[in-house]
C-alpha cells in the first residue's frame, strides 16, 4: 500500500520573507543557521507563484528528521477534522489522520531544530507557530478543495508549511495541487459564491467546497492542468503557501 506522510507547520502572524524580492519562476537560496554548529545550510527555494504566494523548498528536512517525525505519529493518529481549528469536526471530505505534537515532543532537539528551520525560512516567529501536526493519508486518501483559514475564524493562519516525510512513486498520486493559482480562478470562484449562497455558507463554515467537482467546474472544467501548481511527495521537500495577503 502507498500512503502519504507529512508534517504541517503553521504560523499566525506576519513577517518578512528572506526571499521576498524574488519573482515567480525564479530560484533563490535561503541560508538557515544551524544552532548546534554555528554553520549555515543552504536550501534551494523556488518561487512558484506570487498570487497566491507559493514556494517550494528542496531538502528542508533530512531523512533522519523525517524518520523521527513518522515515529512520533505511530499509534497516536486520530481522524482529521475540517473547519475552524477551535471547533473543527470530522467529515467525509477529508480522509487523513492527524497527531498534534505534545509539548514534550516539541521540545525534543530534532523537533526544536525543525521548528527553527521553519521560522527562519518564513521570516516568522516561533512564538506564533501552531503546534506541529503530523498527518497521514491512506491509499486513495484525499482532502477536497479547501482553504486553510478564513477572516472570521478564531484562528487566523497566515502561512502553512507542508513537508513530505516519504517519497511516493510518480504514478501513485498524493500530489498537493493549487487550482486557485490559475489565472482567473479567484474571480470565477467569487462569481460562483455570489450566485450560490449555499456554496458560500459551506465554505465559510467548513473551509471546504462541497466536493471535488465544484472547483473543477469553476476552473473551466479541470482543477488541474499544465499551469496548475502541483507538488509530488518527496522525502524532506516542502511547500510553503500563504493564506492571507497581508
């Protein structure tokens, strides 16, 4: 069986990106200080989109770090929820399992270093980082088109950093796709939300669209084509995206 394992690090504040001057499509280098060596690691950052802001990072986590995180999730996973983190609920629109790290797990040197790398990469602060969450998607698992935050939610999540903990075969699926990064997709979605109050209420309540076909229809018949930013799971690689403009 093939499953996707990932770690999610989310921030609830603003900061200055170390690579903020880089245009979409360009690659840059981000230096992150390693606390225990006084040296620097250089990570290959590619700016995928500026509207919305999406970047990919090669090799953010080492194989040992990925193995450590997967071990923490063993026998501790529970069904994931959708909606405002303060009152989220289980739903058939999301099929993953999740483990939010406990305080003692976050204080482990390996996890502490991972959190520091995430903060340095984003230019955001550890004080506003949510608890680290580990997720596992089973074979055939999915999460319908959704947003990670909405303005009226109790928890406003500015940025989300996904890091893949295992590598999947190229034909195994498991990709992370951003259909609203397509030109005109935001305008098309807002037009549908204005025309369909029930769809708008569902999005505002759960952060998801009704089903996987809704966004397909909005994006001119396909939520994925050659222009759609898409990322395939590879051990240690990361995807950073911003959920709010300011």
